[in-house]
């Protein structure tokens, strides 16, 4: 599984057909992702960036609603929005464009740019000149990360633009893994994986976090 992931990230390509994802592969990949991302989270805590995080603020008063939303609602919305179009189908592009409206926030220009990217990809496919899959996989993962900047409030990003790559790195890497799962096993497995990842991060925080 890990070998297949690295091969895919090096040169994204389509698999002949979707295959069921075994429980072993699911948990091995989930463990590998957490091993990579957990040290990143610890480093972020040490940096102690003084940005208001909307999710952390909501956790103080509505922690279990936030947890449920992150585990169930977020994957159901975000995976079709950012990964469905990897099949290059017309309806998938328009689903992505429609769902991107839900991510409009103070940083409205990021989802708007994402809509433009999806429309560009669809036009290229329509002209029988589809963009390379590597471009689509990495670009969609980058937008997936950038959209999460909307979690930070009252930040002048023109002044702190150099923090953007640091803040979205975890989501970008997760987006690449989810793209692999989506292409090899299908969208539903990407949704399940996304939900499991959020659950592992947020449930302990809700139980033992100091709000």
C-alpha cells in the first residue's frame, strides 16, 4: 500500500478499476499519515502562532457538534468538492464548482480561484486535451489546503503570506493521500478515510483538551 502510494505521488496515473480497500490497508495508511503529520502538529504548537482559529473557538462551546461535523459532514462535502473531478467527468467538475460555493469565507478568492481551475480543467477535457493527472492531483490538493486558511480569523494574509505554506502543509499532504485512495479505491473510501483521520485528531482533543 505505501509503495503504491509513493508510486502514485511520483507519477499519478489511473488504475484499471476501483478495488475494495481492505481494513489492513486502511489502518496501515492511516497510521502512516498520522506518523508523518503528528510531529508537524507538535511543531505548530511550539511555534505558538497567535492566529484566531475558528474551529478551536467553536470547540469551547460546541465541541461535540464540531466533532460530529468534522467526522461526518466535512468529508461528505470536501471529498466530492476536491476529489470527485479526478475522474475527468463533466458532472464531477460541476459538482466541484457547486460545492466550492460552500467554502466562501473571508478568503473568498481561494474558492473562486478553485472554481476557475475546475472550469479550466473541464474546458480542456471538452477540447480533448485533458490536463495531466499530476497537475490535477497536486493542484486540487493545494486548493484543499488553502481553503482551510478560512479557519483562521482576523489575519492580514498580505502581511503574513509566508505562513500560508506552513499552515496548510498537513491538509496538502492529506489531500494527496486522499487523491490516491479516491483513484485506487473510489470516492467512498476517501470519505471514510477522511472521517477516520478527523476522528482520531478531534475526539481526544474534545475529551482532554483545555478550552
